[in-house]
C-alpha cells in the first residue's frame, strides 16, 4: 500500500482539537472545534472564527462536526442542539434540538437534509434548504 500524500496541513500546537471536518471544494477548508468550544474555519492556513460554545460539556461526544458531500456548510452537534452554518458567509442556517445529547450527525447525498441521533433512541431529520 502506498503512503498518502498530504495536500494541506495545519499546526495546532497551542490548541487541543475535539473535532474536525473537511469541506468539499478545490481549495481545502477545514473546520475544527478546539478544547474550549471555539469553532474555526481554516482556509489557506488562516483561521476564521465561526462560533463559540464554551459552556457545553467538555467531552468530545457533545461537540461533533459533519460536512455535507457538497458545499461549504457544516453541522455542529453541541449538547442537545444541532446547528448548521454556511462557512462562506459565517451565517447560522438552522438550529434544531433533540431530547438528549447529540451523538451523531449525517448529511443526505445532496446536502439538503441532516439526520441527528441522540443518546437515547431518538433520530431527527432536519431540512436545511
């Protein structure tokens, strides 16, 4: 098996990362959540703040990211909330809530819906159009 070639690198020496997502496009955009609940979009080595969730519990399962197969959006699971951001405009597009802590997020193939699962047996689908 051949070794993979890196096409983008980010040095986060001063920050512990809890989650990361890679957005589609010709130029890689990486979205990260650091250990303090800050969300950044990193493009061409420049980090741009998107949001901050400092009061959320510190374990990684409550701060999760999911990128759609197309576009520059990101879904963030924080506590019981699912929040969708347009990364280019830095605008919040959707905020939904589950009855328990969000443990998984998945996008539809067209990137117009997300499914979010909670700690319980609950799964909700949100329309992001």
